[in-house]
C-alpha cells in the first residue's frame, strides 16, 4: 500500500520480482480516494500488503472479504504503542499508533512475515525469500545500533514535533518526547496549545524540533527557544530507494537536530 512497506517487500523479493505500490509517495494513507485503476490493481494482485485498518482506513470495505491480504499490524510479537494525547502525551486507551515500521525490530518482523507468505505462494522460492529477509535484518541492525549508541552518549535527548509521528523511532533510539503541536499534520494548532508548548519547551530546555515535509516551519519557530534546531523527518520515506537508507536518514536527522 505505502512506500515503507514497498521498500521492505522489495528487500524480500530482491532478485525475484518487484512489488507495486498502491499509493503515490507523499499521499496520506488515512483518507486516500481510490481511482478505478487502483481498484483494478487490487483485484489483480496476488498479495496485498498493508499496515492495517487503523492506517489505510479507505481500504477496509474493499479488503475485509479477501484472503490474499497480509495485515502487518496483526503480526504476533510486534511492538504496538498507543496514540498519545495532544495536551500531555498520556497514552490513549484502546488506540494504536500505526507508524509501526519505524521500529527496526518491527520492520524485521514484517520482512520475515512477507517472506513466509510469499514462500507459501511460491514454495520453490521460499528459501530465497527467507534469505533475503535475513539479509535485510542484518543490514537494518547494522544501521540501527551505531545510531542508538551515538544518541545514548548525548546529555539531552528531548525533542518536540509538529505532529506526533515518530514514537517508534523515539523508543528504538532512546529519545524523550516533549510534546507536539498538532494531532494531525493537516490541523493547525490553536493559540492556547501553542502557548502551552512554548512554556513546556522553555521549562524543559528543549531545542530540537522536528516536522514533516509540508508542515509549518513558522509555527514551530513560534514556540522555539533561541538557538533551537529544526529537522524535517519524512516517516513515509518518500525519495528513499531502500528501507535501510530511508530509516537511517530519519535517525541521522534526529541526531543532528539534537546537536550530534
């Protein structure tokens, strides 16, 4: 469905085929309007790989009766984190932050699940799918662990975001969340919440602010301390040609924002 999953699937099918991507890069997966050609692609697909009903909500009625769907949010052992309340960051009961691929161990579990499913569909290639998934796991961990160590050495690892989209990256790199301006990148924050965030950042001396492409740099500047840094992090990996490259770019941007 989306770019991060396409890149994971591409790692698993390396040398064996190329997955197609349903949504164009940079398009919101929450409220996409399918074109007739998209519906035709879904009907013809041998396998549809999606995050799950809380992410690609527009697909639910189309896919609920299909058997050729791999729903990654349902995988056992996956790390699942709840959404956080805008005002104070408290977890929201019975909710799911669906940016699951940003945790490296989750991405590895996803690759292995894709390899197993494709291996059942094509038993003659099962070992190659599995080997590709394990090679992906090694490469991702090789990128992840040095970044984790680099950030662990920093005295301050607090950051704030325009939109709370990086919780899984945060947990995998040992970062501390100070809050966000908006519950959605499309929603402009109110004056009361901007004042609350400005006060919080001053009290906690938070100087790393992150936003998505297209989010307002000017609004972040309104709450920022003097000398703060801003980083643009794209959790949808648009422009990345490889999952490990895309994930590493997020970690590197976060490290630079924090002053390392």
